[in-house]
C-alpha cells in the first residue's frame, strides 16, 4: 500500500509540480482510493 501511495504521489507531483509528500499528507483516504481507481484506467 505504501508503494502504491508513493507512486500515486509521484504521478500527481509530476502533473502539478509539487513534492509527493505534500500530496501524500494532504490526500484523504477516499481521494487516495479514487486516485488508485483512476490510475488503473
């Protein structure tokens, strides 16, 4: 799970130009789940 979170954070940071840690701490579990679901498509 931690690896998935790091990967999602990395992808988001590449799109928006922020560090992945910012998004890992800011994202709620639901948003993170939506991100995981979205990344599959």
